């Protein structure tokens, strides 16, 4: 791969057979399939009839595309771009303006029911969806036109899957994921902020080879990637089971690689294969690097996963001008309140008893007199 | 009201063996659940000695939590069965404020606990105040059981679907599970206090009743309990 035909590689130039084989073996491993299927995958991937793909960008940071293209493993991006025929991608295509919109229209018309629609970014719905417009049309408009005409939809990233960060309270633009708008269409959610490119690759290869999406969980996420908790595959798990926890960042436990549960790791409630797949071809992932999981692949990411350094969310108490209290405070209030009420109740009871016995004895004295 | 002592009491059989079995299973399992749950929520620093000897403290306490959780769920199932198949006093119609008589009784209970009256209402079953709170506790227990099962088996499709429809993500379920934990702690404290307080104030001996199943009823009281065993008892 020489430097001067770099662009050619990105927009679907040649990839060596070796890269193909490596990529397909990687996809098979990610999918949890036996190596026997690799030849079949290579055959499907090498087929000249590449599936047309329309890639839509809405409310997002382009982080999903960026992480795919600028990963330390450019062959994955090249491979993906070589497996598919990317007819429309705002970040990558050479066309602009009117011509670009023309491309989109043509791609849909030519390939109705055959193309794969990839959506990146959330879709604002408030006020008629005016908070995200492309070429004068709202995201809502575009997605309701394009997605139903596709063969299937891949929602890449947490924003497209569940609304993501712009759907955090108070969600000023009414952002939602694709599945909340497009009904009756096969939607594969590949959430993550950003998702692991290998999961996207494996999904695409699976679709190419078998013509159907991988098995999905009840949130529409492929089970091969999102079927297990991070916590259940974490290299720090033995420390969790043995009760060895990082108390604060930089303490001796942190240096020894203890479990990050007490500094807010969301691994116990987050579904992803990060701990197995790892990132960037260097075997790195957040928990391995010493920071807890922030739960970015889950619906309600942000609202339910904040604060980052507490393992349970803070809850909103409407008293006192809207203080954001930690969940722990509730406990103190409950137990403290109960203890105070019991003490007061018992004190009144005893006081009454003493009072009436004093009164009683003085009455007796009166009687004796 | 000045009580005349000695007074003639009947020992009246109220709580069936099944109900008492439920009560003590629930009590012990809740006790263990609360203690192990708090450890799971905030494991205190044991790191200093955890380095030297393998001890699996979190794994063990979680295991106890799940075992106790199963006892807890079984106890709730038994109570649910008794809502329909239990004796007269074990059915919700007897202790929920759903008719005028029970509502009046509820008002009276509240007055009694606020020291506004000394007159203790000798009731065969639960008082209405207690019954209502037990019913709320039962509902909370069901929520605890469901969120607990959801946290325990989030990968089982049926459980995952149930949890998703009822509580949302496992993280939301975990928050509910944790917050209700404090309701149980609150309940344990108040329940123990009220039981002891009642033993001082009222003659019906509810603490021993939790073991023996019988309550003491003043003989001069009109008791609509012809069908039940009455054992005269001189105090
Ligand atoms: C009165 C009843 C119960 C109480 C007070 C209780 C309390 C707790 C508490 C405080 C936690 C820690 C929450 C956190 O900070 O993450 C917890 C976790 C948990 N409980 Fe319970 N619980 C009860 C019943 C149950 C039941 C019936 C089950 C199901 C068998 C169950 C299963 C679990 C599971 C699976 C976890 C998560 C453990 C983990 O994250 O490692 N609990 N419980
Ligand atoms: S670091 Fe996080 S994911 Fe890993 S064992 Fe601890 S709590 Fe679980």
C-alpha cells in the first residue's frame, strides 16, 4: 500500500487477498463461528456484486466514522469499504451540494429494497425535527424516506440506536434512535460511543455471507457482541470476587490493578465485548487502562450512567430548589428518620407513663389524706 | 380507660402454621439480604488482608444474597397463596381499608399510635394500619424479587424481556433494587419497635403470637369467633 494511492484504498481500491483472509478470519472469530466458514465468507466478500450502502449522518460527532477510518488498523476500514459499495457518505464522498443529494436520490431509486442503510447519529423530533437539517430537509424526513426502502438498517453508535448524549435530560431537541421512528424494518443496533469497528465489520460480513442479520437481543443488538456483561469477561473480575477494590484513583490498589467497582465502573450492567475484542490493535480497552466502564452501549446512556465515578445514578429530589442528591443520601435519611421517629415515639410514651404515674401517686396521696 | 386486672383472657388461634413459616422465612431471608446487599453496594475496605489470603468475600456474600433471595421469593409465593387460601385473618379483605368498618379502625389505629387514645382495639387479625403496611411491603418484596431476578439472569431471554418492560435497563433496575433496600431497613426498624411497644401497651401478646400462632383476647369483649378454638386462660 503506497502512500500516493491512499485515497484509492479508502474509497474501495484493491485490498490484498491476504488482508481479505485476515479480515474474514477476524469477523468469523468475532461472530463466534468456526474457521470452517472463512472460505465461504471470503467467497461472499470477494463477489463483484457488492451491496450498495447509504450512510446517513444526523445529530452526531462523526466519532463512529472517525473511529472506523482512523483506527490503528486501517485495513479494517479499507476492508469494510471494499466489501460494500458506498453510494452516499457525507464525510467520505467527493460529491457535494446538489450533486450529493442527487446521488442519494439515485441510490435509493436504483436499489430499493436492496441497499443497506447505515444511520449514524440521533434524530431530533421536537418542533417538527427542525434541529437537524441536511440539504434543507429534516433528519426525520430523510430517515422516514430512506430507511423503509432499505433491505435493512444498521444503527451505528449509541446516538442512532438509543438517542445518545443529545437525548440526555432535558433532551431539548427530542432526540431519539432510529428504532423509535422506523417501524416494520429490520434494524440492527451497534451501540457504543464509539462502537468497536470489528463488531461493525463482523455484522457486515455476516450479512454478506448469509444474507440475514446476526441474532439480536431484545434491544436489537447483535448477540455475538452484546450478549454478555463486560463484568463477566473482565480481567479485574478476580479482584471483584476477592473484595479488592480501588478506593481512589492512583492509590496502591489502582497500581496493582484492583477492581474499579467502587470508583464507579458500570461493567456489571453494561453489555459489550470490549474486554474480549479490545481496541486499536494494541489490546487496550478502558478498564484495562485503569478507568471504569462508563456504560456507553446501554439505552439511557448518560442519564442512567451518570455520575461516572459512582456505580449508581444520582437521583433528583424536588425539595430544596432541586438538589441533585446521591442515592446514598436516601439511605441516611431513611435510617436516620426512622431512628429519630422511634426515639421520639418512645420518649413520648415513657414521658406519658411517668406523668400519669406521678399524677396517679399524687392522687393516691390525696386519697390517703 | 382503666383496665381491670386480672382479667379473663381467651387464647385464640389466629395464625396458621403456614403463615408463621412464611413470617420467619421472610424475616431471616430479609435480614441476610439487607446485610449482604449493603456489602455488595458498598464493600468496605478489606484490601489490607485481602492481599494475603484468598477469601472470595464478594463472591461468597453475593452467593448468600442469591440463596437468601430464593428463600425470600418462596416466602412471598407462600404469602400470595395465603391471600386466597389462608384463613379469615390472612386474607387481604380482613386487613385492608376497603370498607367503612376497616377505615374507622384505621383512624383509630393511627390515634392509638399517636398517643391520642389509650383504648386498644383488640382485633383478631392484623390491625388495619399494620395490614396496609404489610401489603405495601409485599408489593415492594415482589419488586425486589423481580429486579433481583433481572439482575441475576439478565441474559435469559424471558427474564430480560420482563425486566426490560417493567424496569428498563439493568442499571435502572439496580437503582430501584437499591432504593427499596432502604424501605426494608426502615421497615425492620419500625416493625421491631412497634412489636415491642405493643407488648408493653396491649394485652394481646403479639410477639409470642408470632411463634405460637395465638393471640390473647379479653373475655369481656364481644368476639365474633364462634368457629375458632377458644381456650380460657387465667392471667
Ligand atoms: C429484601 C430484599 C432484598 C434486599 C434488601 C436487597 C438488597 C440489595 C442491595 C442493597 C444490592 C446492592 C445494589 C447495588 O448497589 O448495586 C443488591 C444487589 C443484588 N441483589 Fe438484592 N436485595 C433483596 C432481594 C433480592 C432478591 C430476591 C434477589 C434475587 C434472587 C436479589 C438479587 C440481587 C442481585 C442479582 C444483585 C446484584 C449483585 C451485583 O451487582 O453483584 N436481591 N441487593
Ligand atoms: S473493573 Fe468493572 S467490569 Fe471489571 S470486575 Fe470490576 S466492576 Fe466488573
